[in-house]
C-alpha cells in the first residue's frame, strides 16, 4: 500500500488544492457473494485471491467572490482481480461458515 498526497493554498487562500495518488496490492482478499440457499438470500464470504487498485483523487476549490466558491472534484480508480476463483463449482460451501476456494483452483486472469 502506497499513497502520496499534497494539500496547498494559493492566491491568498483563494485557491485550495488537494491531490492524492495511491496503489494497493491485496493478497488474501475476501468478497461477499449473495447466494440463494433453500430459498433464502445469504451473504457468503469468499476468498478472491489477489487484486490491484490504483487511483487518483483531486479537489480544487476557488473563491470567485466574497461568499461564492466553485468546487471541482475528480476521482479515478483502476481496480482488477489478479487471481480470482471464478468457477462456482470449485467452491466448497459449509452453511454458517466461511467458504474457500479448493486448493489449486485459483486462476490467473
């Protein structure tokens, strides 16, 4: 996990800027999948393997008059699973317990 950011004011506090860039490399990530078991929707915790997330957040605030401001916000995110157990037949399910991917079934995307 890495983050770098900046906050600053310019033009006698009439212009404020904040920016942050980040990257996350997750291992052993878990996700919730909704499944209908015996007619009831249940949230099952699943191992998702590995994922990578990269992003950028920007915020710009400009004072254009005494009590008037213009705000600009921008967010970018690029997220992907690097390894994910994508075939539900490869899952072992124990009701009321965590579920996990069988050994050897994670597939690189």
